[in-house]
C-alpha cells in the first residue's frame, strides 16, 4: 500500500485501551493533579504547580499524532546531521542522536511503543524524551535551534506529501479498472438519463469513462496537494527563525523537499497544504459517492443493470432474500465525513493570528481520517467494479423504452427541411399518442408516422433504431462506438503519463 505510514499501531484504538500508555495519569499526590515525576514535562522549568489531569488529557495530541512517528524521526535525524555539519553540536552527539533515533524507529516499527506517555503531550516530546533516556545528555541537544512548531509543520508536510502521492497511485488503479470495463463492454447500450428520466441511449463504456475522467482530475488535484506539501519549514523555529547558523537547504535536500519555506511566520502557521489534500480527498469522495449511488440503483431489481459479486455484497439478518450493496452505500455515506474534515480545517484556520496557535493541533485528525477513508473507498470501488456482472440485456431493454429516439426522429424531420422547433412539436405528439396506445417508437412504420406529419420519409423508422441512435453521436467526446474507442485510447495514454508522474513523486 503506497499510502501506508507504517504505523501498525496507528488505528488500533490506543489511547482508549488500558495499557496503551505506559503510565496512567492519576499518580499525583493531589486529587485531579498529575505528578510530573516521572516523566517531567520537557518544558517544566518555569512551572511550580502541577498540571491538571483532565487538562493534560485535553491538551495531549499523542493518541492522534503518534501516527507521525516515522516522519518525526526522519526530520529529527536530518536536523541533527545538519547541526553537526554546521558545527553547532559535536559529531559524536549527532551520531548518538542518529543511532538512538534509529533504535526507537526499530522498536516502533515492530509495534513496541511502551514508552508512550500522555504526559508527553505529543509524539515529538515522546520521542525526544525516550531518546534522552536511551542516549543520555546528548539527546538534550537535538532540540537546539528547533521548536515543536517547525517540527510539527515538517512532520505533517511529510505525511501529506507521502499520502497524496500514494492516493494518486490508488486513484490511477481505479482509473485502470474503469478503462478495462469500458474496453471489455464496448457495444453495450444503456439508457442515458437527465433528471433520472430516460433521455438518450449511451454506451455503458461511455458512462464508465465519464467517471474515469473525474478521477483523472482527482489525480491532478492529489498531485497538486503533494506539491503544496513539498516545502521544508525546519529552521523557522518557534516563529522568527533562529540565532544559529543553520543550513536549511541541506535539510530540505536530505528530506527530499524541493523547496525551503521563505517566511518563518508563514511556515509555522500555514496549513494550506492540509486543506489542499482535504479538498482533493473530498472531491474524490464526492465522485466515488456519485458512482456508488449509480451502482446502488443499477443493482436494484428495478434496474437490474449490474449484479454485484457476493464478495462485495452483504445479507440481511431478517430477510433471507436480501443482497445489499453495503460497500457502495458506505462509500456514499463516508463522503460526508471527509468533506466535514475539510470544513473543520478551514474553520480552524479562519480566525488564527500569526504565528503558531494550539488550535493548529486540530489539523491532523481530519486529514488522517480523510486519507484512510479515501484509500479504503478506492479499494472497495476497484473491487466492486472489477467483479460485478454487467447485464447487457437488461441495459439494452432499458434503452428500448422511454422514447429515447425522439430527438433523432425530430432530427430526421429537421434534415428534411422542417424547422427543429416544429419537428420537436410533431414528435411530441407522436410520443403522446404512443404513450396512450401503449406503443414504442420502434413499433411505428413510416405510414404510421406520416399520419402525424406528411413530411416523415420512408427511412424515418431507421431514425428510431437504438443502435443507430448511438452510432450517430459522432461528435468528439460523443457516445458513438468509434468515438468511445478513441476515448479509451486517450484515457489509456493519459493514465500511462499520469502513472509515470506519480511514480516519480513516491519517495522511498
Ligand atoms: N502537538 C502540537 C501540534 O500538533 C505541537 C506542539 C506545539 N506546541 C507548542 N506549545 N508550541 O500542533
């Protein structure tokens, strides 16, 4: 999974489970207070009193941001290397920091996070405290010329960049499934709708490709979100930069960032890149939700256009006959929370003065949830589409009804010199009569039609042939088989180019 953050414990409910954190608050001497011993807060020097236990839990982001551990360690290693290169800390200390962080990373990767403590507030403090416990005073030098403000901005950018690139690849996988479906069913005719009323027949392939193009734009948005995150904030420190002679560009290079932030105030308070990713995820979810809605409709008995595979359906606990499109429904349902994440982030940002404010800690839950949700829904949709049965006979039967050749019959008259408005009126009367007499347009012969208007030609019935109706739509982007075949080629070409672009973005 390209979007994995390798945190096996990120979604295991830690923080609510007993034993998820090594020490439970409440060990203090006063009721409702948490003793700072151990562990003492890393910022505890100017404090005499104790932190309220309830507020400690309120202020802590560790249960959420623990998921950033891998990026936090990468960022810290790059920072330490640079401090040594610049002569700010001794090479031996940097080496000890590097090794200590690597050993913590190994433990965390294997699922051992026994040192987590809510009293540390967040993942950044947890790792730093554990580092010092493991390597001694050298650990205390890591935070030289750095603040959690630029640290958390860096970690979150690394997270967003990796997930945007991973999701872009997953979106492409679904595009491939849609193109495959279009290619395998070229020639299958279905009703096209406007207002969910039968409008004109289209190719099923054309319909599938419409979603492919939506996802192609989602890909572009995810790529843009990836680029938006690709700016390195470290060195901004708390808000104003630092007094140390840092080499920020080398840190950017080590972390694979293509740019270094040009303004320290902006760097620590900017979460635009989070909004960008949330927006890209939101619109992709909206697209998946629309496709889900169609699958739900199509798999109903009333439509019967597709049959979902058992692996992507569920039953009812009371009604033995039921086969429900749960995963399409869930995808449709989950779109709301992702859009909610975007709204929440925008609202969090709107009133913030520069620079860092604790409100910004609210940036993670929504975007973590959005990337997980989109990833899961893409997987579900790919599987659902790749395994569903396309009932071409039901689609064609559906396309025969609904007088969907009416436009073409009017066009037939128009081609014979009748003004289109007039032709529209004549065919409207034909449809009304067919409705009253229970006939379809295809059942009418040329003579029947001439009873409505003498200007109908002998070839008027051909205008109503559904295959012909489809084949006539030869506009670029139209639904005629030849155009759709061309569209498949175009979609394939673009997907190949996009896949190359995505591969180039994924970092080891
Ligand atoms: N946990 C915080 C966050 O996620 C970072 C800490 C910054 N805190 C501070 N007091 N400067 O935003």
